[in-house]
C-alpha cells in the first residue's frame, strides 16, 4: 500500500522535504511507520517524542497505533515554539 507523509516545521527541516510517498505492507500500523521514518531520518527521533500525528486530518493517540490504509495521508506536526 502507498501512503503520503507530510512534514511540517522542524520535521520538514530534518527531512528536507515537505512530503514523501511511502510504500508499506498491508496491515502496517502507525507505530511501524514512525519507527521506519526514524530509521530513514534519525533526527526525527527527538521530534516524535512531542510531535502530534494525524491520519487523514484526524489526530491519533500515539499510545494506540492504528492500521494504515492505501492512500492515507499522515501529517507529522511538531510542537510550535517561538515568540
């Protein structure tokens, strides 16, 4: 299955891209996606400790991974800081 991952703020700075299309096996859950993204972009590790993840514009609970579906759009939204 193919999913699109959108990166905002610090996550975009780390990855160097605004979006990335990824291919996973059917049944892949959000926790596996996060682990894979950290493997590809180690700088995302600290960001995911406080980032919010949204699947198809719905925030998800990081403690309750959900199964992804073909065509899903995942947004990595780091906390906003600054003044």
